């Protein structure tokens, strides 16, 4: 945490210190970090709640990798009927492949329609299979 926010030669510095993410002064002393965050629970990692915020009490938590992956600057969050989920979670909830839902969201007129439309019967969900079929029909590269 401290290295990636303070040392430009550290891997991923550009995603942390390079973006202006800092570590609160209190946490430069490990005992203070431990007092604020507690022991690291098995299977969890340190996560910033506000991904643009600093490492400090109130903005950090112990999170699963799934929570970590959802809480990054590349995750597309969709709000529908007052519920906010990432594309993968909406897809799982509605029995769709995430790529299908992303396509719908990018090309259909409404979020509601993209999320609630039923899965097309017989549609290929395997993207590799779709590419292979496209190539065989002569429309691919």
C-alpha cells in the first residue's frame, strides 16, 4: 500500500500514487494501521471503498476478490429500479452471458429492455463458438 503510493518505480504506481492516491500519515506506523483495520481476515484483501479516495480510516475495508474486482475504475455500474449492480451481476441475475448484456446496453435504447428482455432461445453464448461460426461463413478475418 505505502510503496505503490509513494515509490514511482513500484509496479502499478501509476494507478495509485501516480493518480494522487495517498496513505494517511497515521498508517505509516503499522501499529496504527492494525488498530484501525484489525488483523487481515483469511481470504480478504485491503480495499478502498471510494476507489478515487486515499488509504485512510473510513475509506478502507477488508474485501473479497469479487468485491475488489467490482470496485475499480473500469467496472460499469447499472442502476435499474433503484438497484445498482455491475454488468456481470445483472447478467447473472437474469440468466444472460455478460457479453450479451454488454452488447444490449451498448446497442439498445433502454436499460430496462436490455436487462429484462428474455434470453433468445438457441442463442450461442460461447463467444469462441460465435467467432468460429462467423469465420466459417466467410464473414470473419
